[in-house]
C-alpha cells in the first residue's frame, strides 16, 4: 500500500485535490536552522505533511518548489518527497527520492534522525483534515 501512496503523493500534493478515502492534514514548513535536534534531510527546508489513505496515516517530507521551478500544467516538475517513519520497511516506498535523506551509514542512524520529525508529523495527523480541498 505504501508504494502506491508514495507514487501518487506528488500528484495529490501538487493538485491539492481529495479523492475518495484520501485526506491531507495540515502541513508545516520546517527548517534546519530552526530545529533543536539533528537534521535528517539533505536540503535546508521542506514541508512536513500527514496523509491519510485507506485508514493509514503516513508522514512525508517534501521539497518546496517555487512556481517557476514547478513549471506549468503539462510540463510540471513535481516536488520530491520521502516517507518520514521509524519503520525501515516504509523507506522502500520512496526509495527513488532517497537523496532527500542526509547521508547516513546505517538504518539506525537514519531512524534516530527521523524520529523527532516523525513525532512532529504524527502530531499533524492528530489535527483535523483540511476542509478547503
């Protein structure tokens, strides 16, 4: 289920539409310079979001693209996204964008870095879904 969700995430976020059974919860912009714990990502800022799909809630970190970087409909560049989780099997769903994780030597290192961001994302999951989709 997670690979299918990850494959559709950029489309969901870029279009900001809600399909049957999919909810987008509030998202927040996070910056390396503003967190007290070790930064887990290779870029200095991004968006943390929670998406609910078929009863599962998944936390994602996505790069933020300007309108010019995204381009126009028909010729769009969608933001790269990765799953933020403490379950190593979840990482397989967004392996194509793994360069968004800061380089790590072991899965333990990656999970330790991601844990605080996972907690932040789960807090977003506990908020009511967006109503303006």
